C-alpha cells in the first residue's frame, strides 16, 4: 500500500448511473485495466459496478493530482459512452 492509499490528501467519488446494465458492463470492463496501475504514484483510482451504477473513487496526494486523474477518467468515460452509442446505433440499423 503506497502513501496515497494510506493517507490521501485529496479524494473524490463520482457515481454515474447508466441507461442499461449492458452499457455499464462494457464501460466498466474498458476502464478497469486503467485502475490496476497508475502512471504516477500521486494518485490512485478504483472502479466498482453495481448493475447500472459505476462508482469511481479517487485518492491523491494533492488537489492537482486529483484534478488530473478525475479529468482523465471523465474524458475516457465520455469517449467510451459516445463510442458505445454509435456502435449501438449501427447495430440496430
């Protein structure tokens, strides 16, 4: 356990309820590997899924690192959400 997990100076939790369990599962599986290792020791992110609800938990050594992590994951989420709906639209014809 690193210092960010033992004693975070900044933290945030973001919960996102998605329209379907399928979309929730797809986005969860896409984001989960990103939480397994952090590019910097200054922040740590975990993701959980309960049916349609995704919960992202951020812990960081400072607010700058927290903001960077939150922004990265929200951008990834928006990209995945957009791609999911474009693929669904094509799939449904």
